[in-house]
C-alpha cells in the first residue's frame, strides 16, 4: 500500500465526525450499518453525513451497498488492517 493511500486514510479519520462514523460502521460488522442508524447516532444533517461518508468511501475505508430502500455503510477491514500494519511494521521498526 502506498504512503499516499495511508496518508489519505489518516486524513479522513482525522476529522472527529468521520472518526465517529467509522467507529459505528466498524462495530456493525460485515453486514454494515444503515445510514439512518448512523445519522441517528451522529445527529448531524443528512447532507453533512453524506459528505463525510463520501470522504470515507473515497479513502477506501468504507463502501456502500443498497438493499431495497436502505443504504448500508460497510467497513473495509482489509484497508484497516493495511493501515494498522503500516504503523506497526513500517513506522515502528528500529534500524
């Protein structure tokens, strides 16, 4: 994974609202979290939530899936692991 991709993930998670959204989505597991539930928990306008979700999607941290009328946010656990591995392996090795 390139340093640019890692940096984008950190940038997007550096915003308190996006970090809160990401935590909700991560806790929801593989089935994902309905956007309505995320909105209820975060308590921000839908348009603002949509903007923040879009930022997380562009960083590859989450994806979205539609089931009927319900839109779900689903965590990309592979990206999360790659970001964590980057911190543990590339940043913390002593030379």
